């Protein structure tokens, strides 16, 4: 990930954001669901936000908007405390776990500026997939620890900004990461409305009780003990250190890859569904058995709350010998300004 070209990015600030009032050192165990993904590459998202003319000036962004984003992010971490820590694996522990140390930990938070054309970055027509990579932050990991989340806010003067989020695959799945983003958006709005510390809605409050996940077959121990063998077989270039927490090398293949916007209405999706069902009914059972299997990747689009969105996808087309067209999708979302819908 470090080889991504960020020559068009100017870094204004790189800090650690911490929860506002955390004084205790806390630990959170991992379940076997988490351990399985321990060293897989991060989940990455980019959200683009348009700004009205009155809010798109450089001085307003850095003096008004950035402090609000920082403070509301800190408040959000107070409810999602483990995300402010890191994954560790001490020599006296049979399994890795999440540890938050208020004297040392925090989330990498980058404030940047880009000279790229904002409209080009979010345009619908196909263009180079590599364009958005510079808006995604690096998620730090070493042999001894792995960060859980990192943030990069990139300002496009007179246009808008983006929020790039990298999350550790073992800690945040799709639902939990979206919950975190919604919580941040909610607290950001409340921070604008009032000077009093806002209360997070109950439906946006996470649950960290790992005791509800019962590991009757001791899968956690099995996954932990088998990491050395797994790394050796699947990634022969990696050292088989069973306690290594460094994220496996992952360089996105952006050559000949394009990104484009496709807007599908509910009517469009129903038409696709009916077309597939019609084709399926016409197929003969013997014909199905005689053809090689065709694997398809479906992208489930859902509305996040009361806002509309479009999904940009980096799509790589590959035509296999079985005449099956495969699509590789990297999701990017364009959202309206639900963070800042209030007047300053």
C-alpha cells in the first residue's frame, strides 16, 4: 500500500485522535470469527462530500469544519473504545487480543488537500481506478501490533472533501463499520447543534461482550495454532511467525482497471431478477450439468438511513475460457452532506 502514488496530496496534519476522557487501560478478547482474518488486508472505503459555495473555502474548511470532524470523531471513539487501541499478542498470551492504552494509543487521523478536480474524482464515466487510491489512509501494522482503524480527510478547494477509512478485517465487518460511520455522522450533527456532550442513540451503541460467542469446538485455538501452516502454504514469501501481526502484503492490481458509476433503481433490479429467472427456467437440467460452473459476484445495495447514495465501483473485466464474465468490485460511496446539514 505504501507504493500508491500520493504526489497530488498535500498533508497538512497527521495526529492521533483519542477518546475524550479515557484513563483506564482496557483489553478486549478476539473470537474465532476475528482470528480467522487476523492478517488479511484492510477493508477500505472512500466517502465523497460536496460542499455548498459558502462552506467550500479553504479557511472555512480548516478553521470550522476540521475541528468539528475531529471532536465528533473523538466522541465516537468514546463509545467504540477498542477501535482506539491496537491488536497485540504478548508472549504470555495464547491468543491475540485488542488492547487500549490511554497513554499510548489513538487513531491515525490525517488532514490532507488535493489539487485534483473533485468532479473528475466522482464522475460517472469510466476512468482510471488508481485515482481514488491516494484518498485512502495506510493502516499501520508490524510484527508486534496492528492498528484497527485509520482516517484520512482530503479537502478539494472550492468543491468538497472525502473521508477515507481503512479498517482491520479481523475487527470490523460491514455492519459494525457502517454503525461506526453512522455514529460519527450523528454525533457530528449533534456537536453542531449544541455545545453539550451529545448522547448516542441506542441503536448506534455497540456491544463488546464476547461471551455471547460460544466456541464449543475450540475453533479459536485451532485458527491460532494453524496460522504458521496457513502462511507457509498460502504465502510462501512470508515468514511463518505464528505471533506475527503484520498485515499480509497486498498491492491492488490497478492496471487496466476502471471505475465507473452505475445507478440502479428498484425497477432496474426487479427487471434483472426477472430476466435471470426467465433464463433459468429455459435451461435444461442436462445442459446445466454439462457446462462448467459459473461464479457470479453480487453487490447488495442498501440505503443507509434516510439518504440517497450512488456507488462507484472499480470494475475489472476478465473473460474466462468458460465465457463467464467476472467482475471485481471495489466500493466507493458518494454521500450528500449528512455530516453537516446544519447552518453554521
